[in-house]
C-alpha cells in the first residue's frame, strides 16, 4: 500500500449514527404511522380481494386487478420508506 492510499484511508471518518434522546417522541410517532399504514395496507388488500371476487362473477375483473396493484405499490412504499429517504439524504 502506498503512502497516498494509507493517508486517504486514515483521513476518511467512519461515523456511527446515533439517535438523540430528544427524538424519542418523533420515533414513536413514526413507528405508529408505519404500523397504521401497514394495517391499512392489509385491509386494502382484503377489500380489493372482495371486490375482485364480486367483479369476476360479473365478468369485469380487469379494473379491480389494477387497484390491487396500486394497493400493493402503497404497501411497498410504506415498508421501504426509510430506505427511500436514506437514498436521497
């Protein structure tokens, strides 16, 4: 290893992220919001499933299948919200 790479490796800090004590209430609110969002997502999938069964009996299942895609996309965004924000910040 040359001296330049040794110097570059020694200068680059490796911080460990810590949550300040004042953020306890905010983290509680974020956890509640994520939990409520996931419960509503499961409820949405159940409702879309019921609508799908009814519309398939009538022969019109295409539109309901599209709404299932939207509900699942919302669930993916809710579960991946922290990763999405971390990618942009």
